[in-house]
C-alpha cells in the first residue's frame, strides 16, 4: 500500500508516531539520523502534529543543549532542499525533540522515557488514538541487548506497532552474530527488527533491480555467457582519522565487505523475484549467498596503509587490514565460472577505477552517482585508429534540479512504512557469515 505524505504515522497510514533515538548525542545521530528525519519533515512526510522525537543518551544535556548541537547539521541538510526555507523548518523541527538523559543499563532511565513518551501520546493522539514507536539504536552492538531488554520491559507500545532499528556490524563472526540474533529474537519478532545497512539506501543501489529487470537489452547480457568478471570496488582517499579504535576492532572485511559489498553482490547476482515484496526480494538474495563457494586463500590479498599505526586511536602493533581484495565465486547456472572480485580499502589515492580498453558496464555508487558503458569506437579522422568512449548517465547532469535523497532518509521512510525489502533478514545475515 502506498502511503501519502500526510499519513505516515502507523502501518495503516494514520496515527501518531514516536521516534526514539538512542545514542542521540553521538556523531551518527547528529550527522546522519536527525538530518534524515529532518529532511523527511521538510518534504511533508512527518506532519508537525503527527510526530514527536525523543533523544536518549548518557550525556548530561538539556533539550536546548541537544537542539543547539543539532542545529548546524540541520541547516547543512536544509541547503540541499531548494524548495524549502531552512530556518523556519529547522526551528519547528527542533521544537519536536525532547531529550532524556540516562544510562543504558539502569531501568529508571527507561521508566522516565516511557513516562515522557506516554505523556506526548496522550497529549497528541488522545486515549484511543493509534500510535507507532520507532526505536533507533545508534549505539555500539555491545549494548544492543541491554537496551533491547529495557525497551521490551519498559517502553513497548501497546496501542500499535513497535520497530527496532539496529546499525551494523551485526556481530564479529558467525557465532557472535547468531548469539546476537537469537537473543534479540527472544525479545522482538523478526518483523519488528530492521537491520540497517545504509548502502542499500543509496540511489544507484536501489536502481539496480529496476535497471536489471525493466530493460530487455540488459537481461540477455547479464550472465556468464557475456560477463568475464564482476568487480565491486570501495575506495576511500582518507584513513581512520581518529576512529581507529572502532575500525581496528572490525577491520575492512567486516566493516565494509561483509556488510556493504556483499549486499551489492546479491543485488547484482540475484534472479528476478516473483514480486517486489520484501520477502520475495530477500529470498532471492539468500539464494545467491547459499551458492557462494568457499573462499580460496590464494585469491585473498590483505594490506595496511602506511601511517595506520600512527593514529593514536589504533592499538600499537595492530595487524588489522585496511585493504582487502577477495574473489567470490557463485556456483549456479547464471554465474558459474565468473569471478566476483571485491576490493575495499582506506587511504587509497583514487576513488575511481582506471580506464581499460574493453567493454565495461560501470555503476558508480559514490561520489557523483553515475552509470555508463564503455565501448571501443573509431576516433574521428581519416585513419582507422580506435579509442574508448562512453554512453554516460551521470545523475547530477541528467537530473538537474532533483535532490538525490540521502541513504538514511530513504531507509527511514521504509521503516515508517513497514517495508523491509532493503533491510537484512536474519537467515540472510547468518548465511553471509557462513
């Protein structure tokens, strides 16, 4: 069911919505989550009288303290919305935010949070009005369980739906991932859990299914008969920049490849789903993962950029890789024999790949979203020399005046609609670790 902009509160398209952001004073919340909610607010998806936003964190802040901290991030996002005036929207949006300070492992904080939420629900929705609660855990995975237990014990909505959003990583390995999934599964139903991977919200990633299955010229070429190899490349031209403590715990493989790039691989390799329903799409992604062969040690390259150990937040003597190249092979009729080469690295000189003298179909997710095909053509002139040329769809050039949504705001809208097709299902997560 399509929901209108003015009716987004509950899964039935009406009612009052409470958004609760745990870790509200952290960088992720301030730089990504609150600006994403704000952008949806500016576009009319969150009417002023239908939503209240609650921030919860350990920091000793007042409502005004948090609002002041958020203000500059909201104005940056507002400038990307040319149809809106930043200041009036930002001030009205900030007035919707209530901050509660409390520890994550003490029940009193959650009891206070529940009282504040109920107060606003009664004030705005009345005694019998429909309500929904969206709990966003912008927190380290190490506290997911204690926060989840307290949400379950003290903050669950009894008048409508509850949805719990988890940020990656979803465990360090198969055992820790299964344990986390099992324990969270004892608290919440699978349809209440949204494991967010922001890469699935990127415009070019979301375009993959439409591109593949809506263009007849593409389908016959999308197989081992015409594809020599598939390369999925993630390059950053900067290092850890003071976030070495977090990064070193997981490394480039768990932080980027096992989450983001394997998700992209599934969308590239999957078969056409029976429908565009979330479960049908996730079923096809799971089938791809089950067909991935074991990794050959000879096809793995790991490395660490010079200067990584100079970051004071990185443990001394760490051998955590900041670069990895891995070949995955999908053993099914469509892709048998085609290597999927996955590369990811930090502090690399270039973000874009090098030009090569062959046919290539390139989908660039970031920066500057684009799709283009490389052809060999005759160079203009009297001789028969050849050159590489491109049929190019650069989003910012082709779609002038259109604001490409940030990944988080698109995924936030999916969560409010109860649409899980761009979120990782438990069995898919388990298979990706296996």
